[in-house]
């Protein structure tokens, strides 16, 4: 599903945070990427999500080479990937209600009416309903907002889900609930998972295999 080959990436060409790293995730496979804070694993995850162009290396998605990143990535490739970030408040438009936040990808692809029912079903699946859906990000907890962000990531039925420290800011019960939603989705759709984190126990239970990210690379 995903192939990263000899990736070098960062934010200053003379000092990349990721150097010559390769990673693959097969169809339906769950891979954990384990490493300490600041080692560059989130940068690699952003490359995998087509949100950050590497300085060197190749990215292939579903066997096809990736030639564009961010808004220059073909829609067919962008919509194959769902992403959940560590800090939901940085990933959510503060002007939107949770209902509109979940439906955001549908509106962006012109499929609002088509996916309205699915957005409502996902809101229920992640544990959001009633008055919560009418609230804006500043009116809900981090856990409630992250539930909405996960529902948003699943709305277009991605074939690859990337969870970048998705549960780092959450309590144990919310973590368990969101991991269960991800696993239910993967069982239903056969989706692949790249889970980035620093909790070896969680990744070990969640993933088929766990890769240790080399610190300082």
C-alpha cells in the first residue's frame, strides 16, 4: 500500500531530520513506528501522508509513484489516505462546529449530500452525538475533539490511515475507544495503518509489527 524508499526530509536542506530511511506498509497491515520525541518520525509520517515533500527518495502509494505533495498531489491519491494528528486543536478549524468538522472532506470533494449519512454514522461510532456536534473546538475537551478528527479522517473511506501520536494527549479510556474505532474500520474495509508513537506497549498490542525509529537520523 505504502512504500517509502531512501527518504531524506526536513525543514532545512543542510540539516534534514530524516536521512535515507525506507519503510513499507502492505495492504491491510498495521505498522508501528516507535521513537522518542524529536527524532523525526512525525516528519516521515507527513511525507507518507503526502503533506511534506522530501528532499530525496521515492514515495509510492498503491503501486503508483507520488509526484505531487499537499495540494499538488492528485485527488485520487490524497483521498486514499486519512490522517489523525497528535494535537487536534492545531488540526481543527476553530470556526467549525464538530458536525461541520467531520463533514469537511465531503464538502472539499463536492460530496456533501452523498456522505451526509456516513458523517452522522461516524459521529455516533466515535462517541459524539446530541449537542456536542453543535459545539466548536473551544467548547469541547481534547478527547472529544480528537474523536471528531478521527471521524473526519475516516469519512472518505481511506485505504491507509496514518495516526501520528493520535492518543498521546488522551486518557486511557479515550485511547481505548479510539483504537477500537480504528480497528473496527480496518476490519470492515481492509485498510492499512501506520501508527506513530512512543508507547511501545500500545504499538505492540495495536500493530502487526513495530519498527524502532533510529534517533538522530
